[in-house]
C-alpha cells in the first residue's frame, strides 16, 4: 500500500480533507493492509479560529507536520510553503500527494511534489471560472496542468479536464467532500454566542462574508458594498463574521453600520449553524454557495463569475457582481423571501462510500 501526503493550508481545505482522512481510517480498520498517510498543515491560515479549531470540530487528527508558512504577499507565501514542503520531503518521500481545492497551498505543494517525481492527485479538480483576475483560478489551472489524477465534484469539471487534454481514465467523478462534511455534521451544530448578545433569537437575519481582493482591498469599494447591504436589508440584521483580510481594511474605514453586526471568524459548527438558520447569504465565496444550495438558503454572490455554475442553474445562488442596482434590487427580495428554490438540494452527494483504492 502507498504512503500519502494530504495537504491542507487554509480554512476551505479543512472541510474537504476531513472525509478523505475518515475514509482512510475506515479502510484501515476493515483491512489487513493499511494506507499510511501524513497530514500536513502548511500554515497558510495560522489563526486558531481559521485553522486549529476546524481540526477539532471536524474530528480530524492533529497534523503530523505544520510548515508554519504564515502570511505575506502571494509570492512570499507561495515561496514559504514550497520551501517548507520541499524540506518535509527530505525526511519522507510519499508515493502520492493529495491536494484539495484552489488555495495557494494547493498549487505550491503540487509543484514541489511534481518536481520531486511524486504523483499528484487533485481533489476538486477541473472547476473553472474563466476569470484570471482571481488568484484561485490561476491556482486551479496550474495545479491541474501537472496533476496525475483528478477527483471531481461535477460532470462539468471532468469535461473541462478532458477538453484541456487530460486522460479520461485519470478522472474520477466522486462528488463533493466539503458537502460530505456539511451533511455529516448537521446534528452537531453549535449556536454562536452572538445570538444571545445581539438578541437574534427568533429574529430574521442575513449572513455576509467578503474576502476577495476585488471586493475588500480597495477601502472605498468595501465601504460602498457594506453601505448598500446595510441600507437595503430592511429590518433584518446582518451577521458578518469578518475575515482577517477584510478586518484590516474595515478598521480604517470610519464606517459605523446600522444593521451589520461584525463578529470574529467563527468555528465550522458555529458558522454552519448561522448560515443554515439565516434567511439569506451575501458572499463572494464559492464554497459557501455550494453549502447554501444544499441547505436551501437564498444566496447572492458579489462576483462577476463563478467556478460553480451549478449553484446558479440548480441551486439558490444568484450572481450579482458588484453593481449597486442589482444589490439594491435583490436585497429586499431576499429579505421578503421572494427567492428561487434549489431544484436538487443534494447535488453534491454522488456516493456515500468512498473507494480508497481508486488509484493504488
């Protein structure tokens, strides 16, 4: 049996690796031969709420290794991850490196592994937004261009990979491991303390999350977006668990919202509780649009493109860009519950039993 490195670096990764680790552990219990693996945290997200707490809440073992890459510019962070992983390969050289999603850690570790003649498997391979202004799109394209195996969330992702010249026999349509995490934890959700502090019990509320550079790096642009949301959410409050990237800009705005309640980033179980019980979500996150569709919660995405078009065609998501007219028009519709319904809420669940022998 092979030895596998499983890479996680940022908050979106942790929900995706959980079911993979659990499937390996289940396989090892049921078989005489065991799959050995090393769980590596790159340290791309180094805040406790953004990383360590997720491992605890999702019942993921403590990482065998933390590269401690930390923050910095795109180039600085990429370089730190690559150097850290290259050093990790000096002590143990795995047969496979599994990377998930589309964050900096995904691309950086895929490059290092490939140059060390280690086969790379990309979980969530093949999704495309077509927008090269998004760092994540570049990460996806680079990672897929050098990966040996692809585990896809949709048939469209597989079609994208074949169009780019990848062998159909190396593409496995397995469904969405992030949605596996969501569904397996629905009975364990935790009500955040903000509900009592802000008197939100039995009160309708929206949830907002913004972290994309195009939305938050320009202070004036962020102020305009928050002002529109604050002004047009009606009587509903807006819970905004603020990403550290956004908080740095927000703190310099001199903006005091009337209806927006700013909180620290939430743990996984608290955040899913919050979006599940909301009347709507305003976000620029791709993963949250998937969770919203499965949960049947209205969702508007402040982006001009999406790598998850199924959240629009069969889900509750609407792409609204950052045009003020759309936000002004759609916020009241969300509050009044005049939103479209998901056609197929369990679109992410393709198989419940993962086959741990897909490629070894």
